[in-house]
């Protein structure tokens, strides 16, 4: 059979292809493994055959099935782990914004890890996160930025943007070993220590690791703060130091709270900024403290009190070593919020008032010891803002402990702190009182309130006879009006009719205008003042009685010293009210009237005389400017001649 030319060419091609296939199989035959060959694997492989040499193989990607990557490490119960490689202490995982509480015996270390993936995975699920282009061109050469959103493959071209985050680490000491002896109040237990590492070579930071791969941050008075960029997993530990058994009860372990947050510190302390707390005044068993203005305009409203107050006797060592710890103060301060959420011996409230009608927070601390020194520590409690910030934007956020403010109580005497008066809304200090006749502070405040209101009503009737609502040329003054007169009279009335009281035993202080009052009356215990003083001053009415006769008649406080009102309150009254009212002030340093009625404000702003809004804390006196706010006050038209004498 003879093939056609086309068939001949086809047959030749098939034969040539078959010959090439045979040659290929002969020269390049692939090895086919048999199951029997697996029996030849040695079990004596050295452990280093399983290691990964970064220097030699860094450019060689390892597959999941690569035999050089160990996926299993055997653990043998009969052998110590040091034989096969000691495993570091197991690190407990930390969740974002989650409070972790732990006990820690002296010399022990607890290890924790904050995984970056716990944050990035959560952000990837947030559909509100913006998208970021990771590859400039797709396979077709088009810019991904020009592709419609509906055509984007989220698994290939675009991924969720992972902005650089900061991890805020904070911890508080809640409990620590107690000193065995109370005779050494200055001896404090050693502080806990925080260790932080981001190195893969140090996943168990602590005192046994090299400081080249970790940061060491000792606690400061029971608190620690540290922040670090969250570029990978963060390892941390807290170590309890060794404690002397001769000085401390070592059976009492350390206890601490730890929080790692990507938003802000959960616990913090501020030892740099001056505390926003002012000691206003105190008596033998209570003290009044307040914040500075919380608002900048009368229209701003505050419905939730932002602060809490801790108070502690300076001679008590219970909070030594934990003064910066909100947790420690909450458990060990003598005056603190109770476990049921109540404020205990602290009565808190928001008060709006003053010339600018701004809001402050007040703290009335009761249950104190007479003639004692205390510290008041203002704090902002940690709220839900850290955990639920996106749900509660109005919350105050992380907690802050501020610098302590010292204050002290008076001896048992004639002075009682009053506050929250209606007319005299800036009167908040110790006044002449009597625990037997006025055991209730509210009753004593009501007495002064009723008296000043009566004087104010008399003044208001006289002022109504003055043409106030008239043209400026017809008014009594081109510089002042009736509103100015009302403010000046109110300030004068409250400063003079409600004397600021100091205990009779208070020693004289340079530049402070303290005047002895009611020296002819007996003390609450029935004793009398020094007979020599009675012989010298007993017949002088400015010393033998109060400047307000109703005080001696109704309150009967006994001997006390009055912090005299500032002379500006009188001068401002004369400048602001019509001359027809007949107001007048004694001349400066005159032997009649001035030295027993008024004092002068010190240039440094310290409390040398009394004026509306004045506080006992020296630095707080500058919160109100005498020249700017017109510090004036009055007793009343009917009693003005009596007051000035």
C-alpha cells in the first residue's frame, strides 16, 4: 500500500515524536519513592539539624512542610526540661482595656503578653476603617485607585489600613506587705517592678533577662505608667521584690491591677501639675475643700461630679508606698468611697455661684480628729470610657491621682464650718458656733442665713427709693449703677455679718489680721481667758464682744479670734452705692475703728484678711482678684454705725 505524500509526512512526525519520548524517559526518568524506603530514616538526628540558620538561609523561604521548621517539641515526664531546652514561664494573654488582678508573693514574677493580632483582627472587621492601597497596579496594568469600589477584591488589591497604634500600660498596687512595727512610719515596703519587651529573643522579661532587650520601670508610690508603639507582640511582666522578714509581714502578698489599652492610660498619676484642689477651711472635726472652676462660662452645665476625694492623717502609714495608686487609696485611705459606692465621710456636691456664676465641686470631710494634720488627694476615678469609649463619649476616661494637698483641723473650740448659703453663696468657712446650742451644721447656717437675709431686705427697701431705671445722665453716678451697688453691699454684708473664725489658741501670724473677740465669755468647758488679758482688754467692746451682737446673744460661741475682712470690701461699697445712703469707712490705720474692723490683703495673695471666695490654702487666694471682682460686703444699713465702731 502506497501512502500519499500527506500521509507520509504525518507518519514521519508520529514516529519522530515517539522516539523523542523514549529518549526523554531514558535520560530524565523521575524518581518514584517506594514506601519501603521510609524505613531507612535515622533516629539519631542531632537537634541542630532542626534549627533555622538566619545567616545562611534568611533569603530562602520556608514552606509549611519544610523539615527544618520544628512543629512539635516532645515533652518527657521523666526528664527535666533543661535536658531538652527549658521553656520560659507561660505568659498570660492580655485583652485590650481589660483589667487583670493578681496576687504576687515577694520574689515572684508574673508574665503577660499583649498580642498585636488581637487588635489588628478587630480592626479588620471594622467596616468603618478606611481602605489602603497596598499594590499600585493590578495585573491588567490599571491603577487600583481608578477601579470602582464594587470591582475591588478585598483579598487581593486592598486591605484594611492598620494605623500605627500605641499601647498604654498602667498598673496599681492594691496591697503590699505591712510593716511589723508602727514605730517606723517612714519605712516603706519596696516597690513592684514592670518589665517590657518587644524582642522575639525575650518573650519572658524579668530580672533574670538582659536589660538590652527589655525596659525596666519601677513603680512610683504604688503606680506605674509606660507606653510603647504597638508594632508587634508586647511581652511584659511584674516582679515583686524580696522583702525583709525583720521589717515586714512577708505572709501578706502584693496585689496589683494591670491594664493594657490602645486608647489611653487606665490608671495614671500627676506629680507635675498643681492639684486642682483648694483647702477652704476646717473646724475641729471637719474640713471643706473644693476644686477650682470646672466651667468657663455660666452656660456650661455639669451633671456628673468628675472627682472623688481621699483624705488621710499624715501620721498614719497605711498608704505609704501607695500614694499614687487609685486602687491602694480606695482600699486603705482613712477617708474614701465605700464599697457600696457611697462617699462615706465625704459629702460631695456641685456648686454654681460667684460673680461669674461658674461651677465647682465641693467636698465636706467629716469624722476628723481635732488638732491633726491631713492630706487631701483629689482623684478622677477610672470609668467605662476606656472599655466603652465609642459608646460613651461623655465619660471621663482613665483615672488620675493628683498631688496631695495638706490641711489641718482646729482644736476643740468655738469655730464651725458652714457652706451652701443662699444669699451669701461664697461664704464657706469656719464661723463662730456652739456645739451645744447648734449641734447641727445646717441649723447654724440657717441662723446666719436668716440674719443676713433680714439685713438685705432692709437695704433693698432703701435702694428702691433711688432712681435706678433712668437715663445715664440722671443716675447717681456715671461710673456705677444700682446693680454695682447690690453686688458691693452683698459682698460687704456677707464678709462682716458672718465673721471668719479662728480658734482662740491660734498664735499670731505676721501679716495676718486676727482680732480677739468675746473674751469676757467663758470657753465651752467653763474656763476663762487669761486674767491679765481680761484686765487689759475686758472693758474694750471691740474685744469683749463680737462685732455682730446677734452672735453673742444667740450663738454664744465663747472667746474666739476673727480673721478681719479686707478693707477693700468697705471701700468698694462706698464707691458703688449712692452717697445718700451714708456709707462710710474708717480711715486707714486710724486708732478708732480701722484696726479692730478691717485688714489689708497681702501682695503675695496669701490669706491675710477675709473676702468672698477666700480659701485657707495660701495659693488659692489668687483665684479671685480683689481689684477685678470688687471684693465688697456689708452688714446692713441699720447696723452700719455699730459695725464700723
